[in-house]
């Protein structure tokens, strides 16, 4: 089977290189998909960066200002439960 003139024969290349170029060529030729990936990227930033500060605040900074104080607080909490 003859390949189109704009493709490169990558059968003899490294497997990782072939996988990379599969995605690279696919993303390069996208039109609508680029917009969708941009939306996905924005959602990931919102979920993992912004919401992290809302739902997982640094509680130990409010308890003590230095590392020794934080360690002491954690030790006390663990021994109370045990």
C-alpha cells in the first residue's frame, strides 16, 4: 500500500518516538480540538490549583508559626487519639 506524499515512514523508528509523533501530528492538524483541549486545561487549573486553596487550607500555619510548634501539635493530636 502506497503512503501519501505528506507522511513520513516511521516504522523503523523507536516505539516512543512513533507514539510521540502520532500525538504531535494529530494535535498539529486539529482545529476544534485545540479549543477543547484549552477548555480542559483551564478546568484542570481550576480543580487542582484554585479549589485546593479553598478546600485544603494550610491548617498548621494557624496553629503554630514554627516547625517545632507544628510538630508538637501533631504529636499531641496523635497521642490523644491513641
